[in-house]
């Protein structure tokens, strides 16, 4: 029998009675009494998850008001699941079911060790993945949870390693990661290199009390192959001095407010950023985030080399055959490159770049208008008129944003003005 199949779940029913499932699977226990329809569902409930070796993992489940994705949240070594409570409540309000977890040997969970501190490495190598599989199985077993649209977030070395390993073990279901102030080992870094379809948000601060956390997070970020990855780096004058390792003896290092979920107090915008990230990558465009300029640096630099434009075009077409929603670069960054070519009279390169942007973003009125201007400058009046008219049609339809990066009324007005100017200069249709 596998470690995962030997997991047992204990659920604290709403009436205060502990329900138990028969050993042999990680399926959810029988639910408690139904809540009358006249009453709102409880904001959260405490759940005991029994792992393969009998250790109780204390968790809290935050149910969304309607069916939707799920998110697992893991804490850092000097905190507990309660430090994720605000983010969990906001995610639930946004339509995402959340399970926060006390790691083995932390908070209210049982066990006197965790995967980092147990001297019995063979035992730890069994218990650690079993813990992750059991809490994952509990989350996806809950009514209304889309079991194939799951996000995972973690803080510190424990939370980050838990998150990456959970994603590695459940690649088909996990569509998004949030990683705060931690690191992942070689297997995790190799997984991120291969997980081109897994967007991840990386967050770190220079004054983190556990150096070299910044370098570890940057290593994880550059290892990730997803073009939608994001790095939020809170800068300081210099990094904090090294004092001790995070998971070894937490009491040796005083908290500075710059590690993991401690960042929420000094950066009150961060919980909202995390919620927005999961809403985007789990609800709006599951498994996808908008391409980021820094994350796309290799592609953007390739555009400036020899036949780089043609190479990137081929890469985009090949990637789209595997994932029709994939983006290799942000629209605005490459549009700027095309505009720069046009400003210095390099019309051939400008046209190739603008055509590439339109290939990547065919419903962008801005991309059509930019290409129309390039065609007009190159003397191709018919093509210029065609794309200017398409830009106006997209603006008039109001079915899509003006571009992938902005849809404000002033910006829409500028696109309209530019398209109308192109049509005027191109002359009347024959």
C-alpha cells in the first residue's frame, strides 16, 4: 500500500464531533450536518488531517461561497498557519477555497520533527511527502473545489520547499505558485526549469533576517521556465548580515518583519498582490499569467540579434501548438522595440517586430494601429488602411481590451486618433 493510500483524515464537524474515515484513502470524512440555507456558510473550520504515520496535522479550511479553484498555504519555520489567515479569507471571498496547514512539529500539529530537522532521513523522506499528499488530497476532496485547478503558496524555507514539492508531485492539478522568502533544493530547481506551464510569483526582501534568502529566491526565479513568472524584490541599501540558518534554531535570530508572511505588516499591499495573482492564474486564465518583461529577457534580447525576429516568431508558433494561450513576451515591451526601429528609419525591422506583436496579440487594437503606422511609413497604404480599420472595429466592439496592458479611455482615444489619422493619410478606399 502506498504512503498516500494509507493516509487517514479526521474532520472536526461543525457540531464539535470528530468524524473519522476508514483507513485506506485520503478521501474526505463524512460531512457534518448541512447548514440551513437561510444561514451563511461558516467563514472557516478547523480540520485535523492524519498523515500516514498517524501524526495529526492541524489545518484550517476557508470555503468559497461558490464552486471554484483551491489553494494550499504553508507557513515558514518561525510562524504557523494563522499567519496566512488574512490572505486565506480574501481568497475565499474572491472565489477560491483555501487550506492553511501547520507543518509537522509546528503550531498545533503533532510530531516532534519536520522534514528539515529529523535526524532519521529515511523516516523524513517518507513522512514529508505523505504529509503533503494528505493535505492536498483533503483540499481537492472538498465539495465545490476544482480538483484540477489548484494553487500552492509557501513562506520561508519550509513553505517554499513544501510548495514546490507539492507542485512537483501533482503537476496536472497545480496551476500556480506563490513563493515568499525561501529556497528549494536541486530537485525543486530542476522541476521549475521543466515546468514551463507553471506561473510563479516570487517575493523577497533585501533585509530578510536569514541571508542568503535573496540569492536563493533569485536562483529559483531564474530557474523557472515560465514567461509569466514575477519577481517582487523589496530593495534596501544592503542585505542583512548573516546570523543563523532559518530552520535550525529559530530563537537565535530576531524577526525583522522582512521574512515570509512577516512582510505583510510592512508591505500591506502584498496580500492583495497575492490574491490578485491567484485570481488571475486560477480563475481568469488558469495556469497563465501575463508575460513579464524581466522574465522574458532572453526572448527580448534575441529579437535584437541577426535573424532573431524570425527565430522568436517560430518559437511562438511552436509554443502555441502546445498551448494556444501561451505568451513569450509582453506586448508593450516588444511594441517599444518596434517603435524604436521606426523612429530611426529601420522600417523593415519595424514591420517585422510589429507583425510579431500582432501575431502574439491578435485582438489588440493597439497592435493593429502600430502595424498600420509602420505600413504607412513603408508606403503600403492598403495594408495600413486595413489594420487601422481593424483597430477601430476592435475599439467599437468593446468586446476586448484596447491592449493587453491598458484599456483606459484616454489610451483608447489615442489609438482611435492614430488609426483615423492613418486612414486619412492612406487616402480613400478604391
